[in-house]
């Protein structure tokens, strides 16, 4: 006798399975009907935003007579949605000028802690030994608090200051003929007065440059009376009408014409020897150099100077090249134990920034070098990473907003809605930062322009119009 078919033997089970299958299909169809329109709305909405921004970019930027003579890259990203709103040449490499300082800022925020380290020091056989930490605020006119100077003035011991690290005065690819310009101060292990000579016809200089017992000395140079810091260089300055240079290329010999306001001229460090001589002249205390490190000395103390952000803020607001270079050296000193910009850059790219979308060619801290090559997406990545690691509110206090710092004449009506870093070299204008739209969406953006021929102001205004349009429309 044949066994009956299992399903046929249970008609009720058969009906039940048919109903389950039918209901499942119906629910699936209903879900598809509900999900598909929503998905299409999102997709079309995203496409619509990209197309609208592209039309704005085309009209405002791509057809601009100056920008169109060169190249432009744009990336706009919404971190909350983890999506790019718009990309144009966003993975291509550009010379970013001072936008490079954003990467130096990351290094500083990551490894300098809450306060800058002025030096590490110890006493041995009635001698004071000081190991400098690259602090650019030491005797700088913008910082009145000077704990390292106080330490030196308070000691009666013989003072030894280490110059153990050999630091290249200039970064790779810096323009050699900028040597006497105030924005190209030499890098060093022990900065003094920002490694600059300061001149002014007035006795009271911004932020009171004549401070902390430094000699308030008035000197006559030919027909012109000037206030000079450091006074150490008085003998090396002379008046020369229609002077073609402010300092000889390879000597600390300064030639001036007329000084109508505060003027700063970089001096030659001579591997730190000049700084030791200046410091000895200021303190009237003989200071010697040594080349040892901390290894033989276990009982050293750490001397701190300023809150870290009090240096990082003017670095970003004023686009201070010297502060940026020293920030990278200080981060190197604290993280890997010695000062070397190439070493800390390599370490950051291999560890902290290993997942950067396009690995940059990064060679200095300030962006003075045209060897630097970054993509718009790499700046978006970094800004998003900094927001996550350090918080947007802290970054808002460090980066300039509209009407302040290097944005003083830009984004004035959108002040407090944009926080960004500018960048400028001949033929290069850059802007990367955070933008809060009128609908309160936080965007991260980067606009890099290269190789254009024309006035930089025209490019800045075009970028301003474009970014302001994105803020207004979204």
C-alpha cells in the first residue's frame, strides 16, 4: 500500500502554508512600496543638492576669469550624515599654502597637552642645566609671562643650555630670497623674541615688547632714533637711504631706510649660538652651551610657559609661520623625543593619520613650501577628525571666523557661522574649515585653487560668494 502524500494527508496544513506564503509576499510588496519612494527621494535629493551646488560652482567659480586661468578643487561634506554633498577634483593634489597649518594644528592639539613646555632643567655640581623644548613664546612680544627668563634671572649658578638637536633653519622648498622677510623667521631649539629683530620709532610697542627687565634702551642710528629689541644688535644696524635689503643674506648686519611702524626682521641663528648670546646680553649672565640630553639626569623638572591654545590661536588667526614651524618641532620633541619635522610628519602619517584618503606630500609646518601637496578631501578628513577628537567648540576658539584674523575683511555678515583657515601663495588661494548653514547643518569644506594668473583678492571674493551661497541655500 502506497504512503499518502504528506501535504495531501493534512489539508489544513496545506491551507495554512499557502496563507503564510501569501501574507509574506503581500508584506514584502508593501515594504517595497514604502521603502522605494523614500529611497528614491533620498537619492534624488542628494543628486539635486549636488547639481545645485555644481551650478553655483560653475557660475561663481569655474567661469571666473581669474580662477579659470588655473585649477580648482572643492569638497563639501556633512559629518552628521556621513556623506559628501559635492566633490570637484577633490582627490587631485594642490599646493595648499597656509592650509598646511591645519595639519600642524592637529600635531599641536594631539601632543602638546594643555600647556606648552618651556624647558626641562636640573642642577648638578652647582650648575643649572636647561634643555629647551622649542617654545616660540619665549621672550616673544605677545607674551608677558616668561617663566624661563624668571628661572634664569633667579639663579646664581653657571647656566648651561643644551643645543643637542641640529635643526635646519629653513624648510624644504622655501624661497631663499625671502630670508629678510618677517614671515620667514629661522626655526630653532631655543627661540628668542620670535628669532626676530624688532624696530619701532615709538617707545611703547604692541603688547609691550619692552618687558620683564629687558633694557628699555633708545639708540640713535644716523638721523633716525629707534627703539630696538634685542639691544644686542644695536651695533649691527645702520641707516642707508633707499636700502635694497633689510639684512645681509649670511650675516646679522641690518640696513634700514625709514621705519614708520613696528618692523621685524629675522636674524641668523648660527645653530642657536646667536640666541645664547642675546639671552646672555639680556640677563647679564654668562650662558654656555652643551650637547647632552636627559639620559644622565633622572631628577629633572619640567617648566611650563603658556596655555597651549594661547599660542595656537594667534598661529591660526594670524597665519603665523614661525609658530606653526615650532609647533611641529615641539610635537616632535614631546612625541618622539627629539626635534625633527620630517620624523614627526612621517610618524603622524603612518599612525594617527594612516587612514587619510589620499596621502599628502607634507614637508613643513607653515605651508611656505611649494613641495606640499594635499587634496581637498584630505583637509575634509582632517577637519572631521579634529572635530571628533578635540571638539568643535574648542576649534571655534582657535580658528578665525568672519571679520577676524585672516578673515577680517571676509564673511563679515556670516561671522560665527564659518570657522576656517586661509592660505595664500602666489597663484595659490585656499580655504578649508567648518560652515554652519541657515538650516543649522554643519558642513566641512575645502576649496583649493592653484596656478591662476590674476589678483588674489578676486579669487578670495569668488570663494566667499560661493561658500556664502551654500550657507544661505541650505
